[in-house]
C-alpha cells in the first residue's frame, strides 16, 4: 500500500496525485510522532545513514537550504553543499551540466535550487542516461516551480482544515507578485487535486498569474477568479497566501514600471475581516506584506508552515528511498 505512490525525481507538481499528497502528509505526521522521543530520533537517524546528499543551491536561500539540510540530518543522510558556483570548476569553463554530473558520482541524492526554469528537469533526464543515476529534487527553479514548497503548503492547509473536512471545498486567495512567484504557481496547480477548491488571484494587472497556470486550471476544471481589489476578497476566503514582490527579476524582465504593491499587504485591521477559522500563509521571506502585529493572531500560519516544511521534506526523502513502509511499521510497533 504505502510504497505504491512511488516517487523518484521530484521536479514539478504535475507529477503528484491526490493519493500521493495524502500519503505523504500522513507519513509526515507519523514521522513527527516518532521524532518526539530520543529512541524515535535514533531510529529515524538510522534509516538512511548510508546515503549522501548534495545540496546544489546556486540561488540565494537559507530557509529552504536549512530545511532540506535538517531533513537529511533527521534521516541520518550526510550532506555536502555547493552554494557559490564561483568556487567550482565552472570558473574553468565547465558547463553546469558537467558539474552536476560529476557530483552525482559522489552522492545518492541531488537537491538543487537554480535560476533556470528547466534546469532540475534537464539534470534529472541527463542523470537517467548515466551509468549511476540518482534522484533529483527541485528546490526552486527560476520563476517557474517550487514543488516542495507546494507540498508543505498543502500539508499546512490540510492540518489547518483538519477539523473542517480538509482542503476540499475551501477557498484561497493568492496575493502579491503572482507573475514571478514560483510558490504560487506550484501551489495553484496542486490545489486542483482537491474537490471544489476556489482560487482567487489578487494582484495588480502587471503582476497577475501567468496564462500557462490558468490554462492548466482550465484543463483541470478548477474554479478561479482574477481580482484586483484585495480587501473585498478577505472575508470570502478560508486561506490567504501572501507573497513578496519578486523584484530580483526586474532586471531580467525589464520591469521598470513603478507599480504600487503596498496595498497588497495584510495589516492588523484586516484581521477583523478574515473568517474566525481562516488561515494566513506566506512562503517567507516576508518584507512588509504582513504586518508583524499579525504574527500573534492564531490564524497566522506562516511559522507553522516553516516547521511543517522540514517534516514534509523528511517524508519526501523517505519516500524517494522507499523507507515509508519501514517507518510506518516502526510507528505501529511502538504504538504511537
Ligand atoms: C520562496 C522562493 O524562494 O521562491 N522562498 C522559499 O523558498 N520559501 C519565496 C520567495 O522568495 O519569495
């Protein structure tokens, strides 16, 4: 049963089925229960202590990097990292493809964040053709996809709505720079796996979600609305997903128009508009999109999101190396 939703590479959200999402979230919950004791942590740390992972993060990252790093540590996986390509042979003119292929000979798993949209997929395909293929996890690819963030967002939504029949028939508003925010693009796609979810895309026209995502939602028969006015949406939704302006892409995109994004921010006064059992999410890092005064409200879910992120990544890596059955067995045997 458990290993039936098998996963090898983790490249984009299109590859995840509803059954996979449910199984992964259940597994993460069980891993957390196991991790509460020293004996449990020792067991988890022994499950993959014969494996080595390379974290190839050539785009700025601390939270996702550390989240993966700690997830590997929980499972006993030894990690090495490349964060600055200037310190590798790429300065000698080596292609990035060759660089990563070289690493793959030393490691059992490659986790990569890269500014190019299709790079992780390209590397996964390239490694599949080699004598020693290893799995690749996409930890953020350009402006395109961030599949593991979408997994942790789904996990957080599922936990937030556990007492309300789960994610089905809930509504969510995505707010901010939806054009270049890869977390939104990934999560919007993944929410189509649930019944009757309504998505609102709330942004100035210049930062609206890409047509490719809307085409995908249409294909999947998902319900959505494009909205410009933020405040009018707040009372309608069960979850609000705030994002920051992704202005590191301005130079690449030639976006020099001055667009006022400040009104797409969640202020303390907005709390009274939000449903009593609503939840506010943010992939972080935040700037001013959520006022710090909002943090103390129980509906602020972004710090929980960070914690959930590490555990869902533990579950994902365990699945990749086919350890889910084993972990479930431990869970049952120890009456957790
Ligand atoms: C996001 C990213 O890198 O896309 N951060 C993250 O991984 N949590 C969001 C962002 O940078 O705005």
